[in-house]
């Protein structure tokens, strides 16, 4: 459930009409619902209340400082994949001991920062990374809780670009190698084998792959116990899907129920890394119709938003529901392509979509844009990144201003020989 709904033909976010926001900040823009994100977090987190757990929000889904501050307020932790996300999570008030660090290519600088602030756990993804962490722990003389991210070779049956648990993927370590690394880790003076982790993919719509993955990890925990290595945390990643069109993903309570049954009696702290399932349907991207272009057998709605603002349709051929911000009268429906101004044929939001007829200057809302929307946006074609707005009840707040033209050259410089 989300708090975007029509009232007297106008689309509202909570108690604010989107036209009011558009008049204040211009288009395109992202708008997020406080109540929706709060509701999604509470439902997800409370589903696991029978188990010791930490809900570590996946920052890559949406790393807006306001969103991260909300997660901190709700009592959540953070799953990070960069030093930048570590900085933003700490700055937003998320405690270091509720942060886990994943990702296949952590730099020495990033690892050093994570060790110094004392995060909950570093998820190791290669033998080389383990060696780097070991060396830093000796230099800094600090105990470092670590986990091996095990690649369980499980097909989550999702888009190939967001599958992460197969043998061919760059993520994680196969169990044969991970088992050896745990034994090596035990001999290190400053490394603490605190957990074991896996993450098999994103936008997963059935529970079977999760069950298969956690059973695999459970078996590994028992093998490690036989080696005298006592694991206290099990990180099962994120990946629970959401509804973009007609998908029927499992409810968090179903998800929690199977995890509870599978891990009963293990005495483990459960680490969860939800992202999309919390913030995806909490956000909408609003764009304005610039032109209607007709050619034989095709009609284009050309809008002021583009693939640089929301790249998921171009990158994954992802479906997002698109609705008019103001409902028109009558049943006049057209089949159209909704496209942007960027000079790429991949710059589209929808193809051959049945849409209510609208006129130039009208607004469209692209739903399900809270996750991997702004966070994957860019300045391609020297386009300024969009504004972000947070709505709470009857008030709205600009949480990121639209970039200015001057922002497009921030940090750039021209060599002296070109100045003249």
C-alpha cells in the first residue's frame, strides 16, 4: 500500500496535490511519501520481531540524506557498498554498529574508514580482500568483525542484470574457497569471524530461492561450528520484490515466517538488507508532456524527463506504471511511446502503452520510482539532475534542489594553455 491516490481527479501524495509541488519546484522531480516509507519499514521490520535481527536498509536503492535520516529515526541500520554511503549513513545518524559493508571492490581507503569507526561487519567477497582487511587490522591494531559472502549458486529467477548468486557472477566466494578462508581467518590476531552472508539478487518474487539460500548457509554454519568457528550473525541480504505492474511478491510476514522456521534453534542474529521493498513504491517521478509527435502507425509523448533521470526502463526494459496527474474526462485512450529528450533510442519510459489522452503541458506520474531512480541518475547530455521532494501529511519539503547550470561545471578546471 502507498499514499499516492486520486482525490477529485487530482493525484495526491498524502494530502498534497502533485500539481502544487510542480508549480513550486518545476518539472521533472521525484516525490517521496513519508507515511509510505514509514509503513513499509514498520511492516517489514515487525515481521521479524520473534527473531533477533537488524534491518539494514540498502543505501544503494536511494541514498538521499532525508531518506537515510528516516531510516535512522525508525531504528534501522544500513547496508553500504562504498565509502560515500558510509559517510552518508553516519552523517544521517545511523550508528556504526548497525552498518554492514558489502561490495566486491572495496578500496583500502574505504576499508580503513570502516574499520576505524567500528562498523558491525565487513562482508568479504574475495581472498584478496580478506588479505587487505587482515593487513589493515594489524596496522590499526583493531579487531575487525568479518563475514564471508558466500555465492550459493542459486538462480533467483529474476532479471540477469540483478542476479548476484550464480557461479558466473562477480559477487561472493564459492563455499569450497570460503571454508578455507574461514580457517585462515581464525588464525589472524585481529580478525573476528562474526558472520556468514549471501545475497542472491533483486526483485525476487517467490520464497523458494531464499529458502534454498538460507538452508545452504545453515549447513555452512554447522560445518564451521565443527571446525571450532562460532558464527553469531547470518546475513541473508535483500532482494524481496515489489509490485510494478501485476507482480504478486510474498508479504514480509511470509518471508519472516520461513526464515524463522529455517533458523529456529540456531541462536543467530539475522541481518536483513531490504532496499527496493521499503522505498520503491514510496516514490514517484513526475514529468511534463512537451510535445505530441505523430508519424504513421506511431504516436510519441515527448516529456521533459529522460533516461538520465530514471534509467530503469532503458537499462532493464523495466515496467513502471504511468498515470496522468490530472484525470481527463471521457474514455479517450491512445497507444503511445513515452520518450524523453536524450539523444538515444533507449530514452523511453514506455513503449506501445495504452494511455489516457492528455495535452501538452499536462503532467504524468511514473510510479514505483523510489528505488534506483534518483540514485542511478546522471548528467548525461549535460542535463541537470532533478529535484527531490518529501511529503509528510499536508507539508512538502525540497530535500534536494534541482541542479543549476553552474553545478554542471562544479569541480572542473581548464588548463592554463586553454584559458586564452
